[in-house]
C-alpha cells in the first residue's frame, strides 16, 4: 500500500508537469487498451490500470498493482516537432528528464528510443526507464511513451518496462509485427535461405538471420514478466499474454515461409480437397510438424521452456506448445482462423482451426468451433483428441489479436 501511495504521488507530479486530465472511456479488452481516436493499441501486463487520462485521448497514465512502474503516453501534434527525437526530447524535458537517444526505423518510420532518468526534484525521487516516440502519420501526430520506476527498482523492473513499450502497436497491422524495442535490438536486414518439409516436398523459403535470436529475446523477456503473475488470480490471462506477444513478434518472421508453403502445396491440396484447399494445406503442415524432433528446451523452471518459433520451423527441437503456437501463427498469417489451446491439467497444448463444413472434436470460442490439432502424435488429423483430454473447461484459448480491436 505504501508503494502504491508513493507511486500515485509521483504520478500526480507527472500529470501536473506533462498532462491535463479529464474523464473519458478508452476501448479496453482485458488488459488490451485501444485509443479509438489515434488508433494505437497497448497490451499492458495484467494488474495494470489506467490512473488517469484525457478527454481528447492525447494523454493516459498507467500504474501497476504489484510493481512501482508508471507508463505515460502522450500524443503531440506533428507540426510542433522536427522529428521523433525532438518530440521525445521535449517530452522528457517537461518532466526534468535526460536521456541517451537512438534512432530506429520501425514500420518504415523514423522513430526514436531512449534510456532516461527523471529528476527527483520533479518526481519526488529519482526515476529511471525507457521511452519511445513514433509518428502517427495518418493522424499527423507523434505518440511518445515513457515507462519508468524508481531508480532503485529500475533494474528489477526492466523486463516489465521493455515488455510494455514493445507491446505498443500504432495500427491494426502492428498487432502482428515485432515491437519497436525488439526491432531496435534486432533489425531485420539479412535474409537467409532455409528449407522446410511439407506435403512430401522440400520447400525453399527464407527467414532473417536474426529471427531466431530475436524471437527468443521476446520469449525470455515475456517469461520473466509472466512469472510475476504465476501465483496471482490472473495467471491464466498472463499466460495468454505470454503466448500472444511471442506470436505477435513471430508473425512477420513466419509470413514468407507460410506463403511459400501454401503456394507450393496449392495444386496438390486443391486436388485432394477442392472445396477447402487451404484446410488441406493446413493438414499437411500439421503432419509435417508431428514429425519434428521432440525436445524440451530447458528443465529449469526459472527459464522459459520454449523454443523460438523460427527455430522450431528450422527443425531445432520443439514440444507441444511451441509447435502449436508455430502453426497458429502461420495459419493466421495466411488468413485462416486459428487459435492455440493450452492446459495445465493435461500438461499439453494443441492448435485449433476453424473451418466451415469440417467435423470433429472441437473447442467452442465466440460461437465458433475450432477443430483440435494434435502436434506431437504422428498421422493425427484435425478433429481428433485423446479421450483423456476431453474436458473443455481444462483448456485455455490463446488468440493472436483480432483485427477488429
């Protein structure tokens, strides 16, 4: 309680210096918050809440119930600043902050990122954190986001802070793109050739040389964030966010392999199932994944037992949840309606695929039936599930962001 009161006091200082607040209603789906005016979305970790926000949606402040982290978002008119760096510098200056700035090209936009400190004379105690600034081209604005904690807590809160900033999307397309922090750390500029097997064929495609390491960076960071909530009532939602952000990062990395596989198998799939050739290709991919070498990445419970999705595609070892998330992400990239299903009780994960006219064992979500897809047992078709895993209440659905947000 003392920490929360202290956070609110310092938050009040941020508000008085940077923001003028009124009362509005952002559109919120769980911890996913979207500004309907400016089109950005932020996928906040569980137990975050909006402390205050402005009537015109140009400002919002998030606090957290467990950590002394504050996240302030401010929208500025583009004409006031020469570029993203100038905008971010100005935002920091208003809070008595100084930072080390770097440029990053994200979503083909010139953006700015910085590590900063905030003056204790303004905040009541010295703060440290990270900030970003991105053009909102269609809105003729900039979005500046600062996420920070007391300097004495900043190192312990670092993964949380980076997760918050990396979860920001500036439009619907960004919901399936690597975040700005990961893009800054791992720029994609060196494609490499790989070969994948599907439908009895060897299919040439490519990923970027950094994709495996970048996605693993996201996995390790998000696992550190997830562990904060393992003993909380919201552990299920935190688990869903963990997988969701991995898939968000991997979607673009897997888009070309998915396209190449579906294109290469189109003719044979159409012959086998003229009415649903994409479903047949999905089945061929399921067969292929079932033949991957089974391998647990790490038995240490303090580490993420999860292989990066590009590494799984390259056959570098996987288990049920990494395979299922790989397929969900690839299917979604090709326009198929897919989810992942995980279960603590069954210690298992499966992929789900919605296809009109196809029957079998399924999971119902939002009125739609998703056929179970087993990724670890060979020659299993969609719509089959172990008789010992039939209780639907023991399965947790994971979705990549719906584009209707």
